[in-house]
C-alpha cells in the first residue's frame, strides 16, 4: 500500500517512523504530483491553520479535498482531525478545512498547553489493553453525524472516530511508540476501503 | 481517568507539533493576527522586538499581562512569552496567564547571572537558547523541553545563528563517532550530565526539538537554517521591522516548508520590499552581544 504523510508542517517524522514500524514505507507529500502517487494519506499533528495555509499556497488544498471526497483513506491526528471535520468550533475567522468526516470538532477544547495531558484510554479495536493517549492543545468531537463510529472517549467526549474511509484522533499515537492506531488505520480502514474500490 | 498534565512527553510533544513552522515575535494583537493569517505556527508576545531593545537600551523585562491577554484573545495559535534568565517569578506569572510556552531568553536582561530557572517545577514548557551542545544539554537538564540556537537577536545578521547551528550539530556528530568509554570525558568537556551525553551519542540528535533564532530576516535565511538541520525557525525583528510584514511573514513560512527547493524560495523572495536594515554582529561591541548572556 502506498501511503503518504502530508509534510507541510508538524510532526511528520513521528508518523513516518510509526508507519515504518508497521511495515509501510511512506512518502512525504508536499506537491500535487506526490499526492497523485499515493493511495492513502496521513495528516499529522501541527497547527491546522498553518497546514491549511500552506496547502493553499502550494495548490494542494483542492486536490486533497477532492481525493478525500472520492474515498481516499485518510487518518488525521489532532490538527489532522480538525482538518478532516466538516464543522469546527472556535476556529480562526475564515479557517478552511478539507472536511469529509461528518463531525463537529471544537479546537483547543481541553484548554491551553498548561491543560495538555496524557491518560490511559480504551480504544475499540477489540483489545482490552488500555492505550496511552497524549493530548496537546487537543480538540474533541462535539457532535457526530450518521455513519460515524466512536472508537474512544474521554470524559464522555469522543476523541477517536471513524467513517468507512476516514479515521481521526484528538490525541497523538505517533508520540508514544505504541503503533496500535497506525496499524488499525492500515489494516481496518485503509486496506478495507482500497479492497472495495478494486 | 486521570489527566496527567505537565509530563515530559506533553511538554516536548508540544514542540514536536511546531516543527517545520515559523514562530514570530509580535508586540500587539494586530501583529499577532497578521502572523496567524500568514501561517505562523505560534507567536511570541513581547513588549519590544529585539531590534528596539537594542536601540533603546535599558532593562528589558517580561511583557505586560494585559498585552499578553489581548494577544491570546486575538489568535487561535499558541502564544509564547519571554521571561528573564533566572527570573522564576516572571515565569510563574506567565504560567498563571496561560501562555503556551515560556522562552527563558537572553534577549531580556538576565535576573540571575549564575542560575537559570529550575524548569522541572512548571506545568508550562520552556524553550531556552544555546550557542553550543554543552549549553543545550545544561538547559535540558534544568527541564527545557525545546532548544533554539541563540544567534544574535535584533541584528538581521544570520552569521551567529549559523555558527551556533554548526556548533551544536557538529558536536552531536562528534559524539556519535566516539567509543562508549570516551563519553565520560566528553561529558566533562561539554560540562553536561553524562546520561544526556550518552543519549545524544546513541540517537545522533538532541532529545528535544531544535529550532533556530537570532538574525533571521529573509526567506533565504529561514531556508538556510532549515538546511542546517533546524526543526523550525523563530523570526524576531525580521518581520515587523521590514517594509511589508504580512507578505514577508507568508514568504518565510513558505520558504521554511520548501527549504530544499530554490525555485520556491526565489518566488517567495520576490517583491517583498525592504528587509530590516540590520547591524553586522562584528560591529557590535562585546558587552552588547546578547548571545553571550547565559552559560
């Protein structure tokens, strides 16, 4: 499977390492022709406003939006979740996102950096083992639309959700060395979605 | 389930999210908005940019809390602020104001010429300046969660930032080439804790994110620093002391992402108007060199 990591800004390197640990050798995506060459995409943690700004400057914004709309499997962590949400609260004026996931996300929902935290959470991948989740100025999901499955919650706020082709987490599995989420994306989301296309 | 705040992973992780980005000095809410619109990953709220601190002299201190509040209200991106070296009460005040990162900065007048702030006791993460690897590791040992090269702030002269990046990365490369039994002496020579020296030798990199700062004024300067191995760039006086701040800010953001593509940097550099005037570091008398503050 050819997987790309959007490499405009953010913790690209950590997602690349996590994918390699899962046996997938990803490509860094900064240009439209690089996007054309991949079947699935990861949008890393970073600043959602900066990533959107750069995607617009380098003519990647609409191509990504269109690929997502046409069913390319995507996973987004933190800023990536914001960029994949159809609706955002507490956004910057005029902030634009790729969308595709029928959810409403609140930016910086847990507070500022002094409120950033880590915690053990339950993740619905069939395992009973708790997952260490790192939340950094993280968003949460305020509302989910139809066809959205909630995979993890904290304090009754969804923090991991999926549709048939899109996975999004408020937290950063790329920072912990536990690759369950990346494996879940590749095995359960991307592989399934790509098989259906073929 | 328990929320553990202020852990090493949360503090260092915050800096990971800033990678590949530009952090811009701003002195008011309007500038902060311009920076955010231009694609800055964070803003540094301060009373005077380094070029003005240099020109006006006097004691430079933490910013006015009202000003920080206004900047926080104006933007959705992280807001950083500077505290004086060793001034732990300024740092406590900044933490209580909810800033997202504190820069214990040589640009302000030091409050303590011997000790830096003990940064482990804070929930908010700290970034500190360094001119070489030993200094970087001493700051990390005190709890810094992010390092930046010092450069020579407020000059628009990139030569010191260049020297500091070469110094830090050169020493890391040297450590990686040593035998394990040579690391004890290396730690002594670097005046840094052995455990951190060993970790750097094994990983071939700092255990925290390394940005660059001090004298960066053009898109090409930003790209130069990225190609020297910086994870991202601080731009102080370079943007708001130039002819067209909004355009120059956006140009620096683009050049930081495409640091390895001269065509993009050339395009970003077109029509920016005047860069900040600048001062040659070599013409600065030694007592006015900020990079020499801190140890």
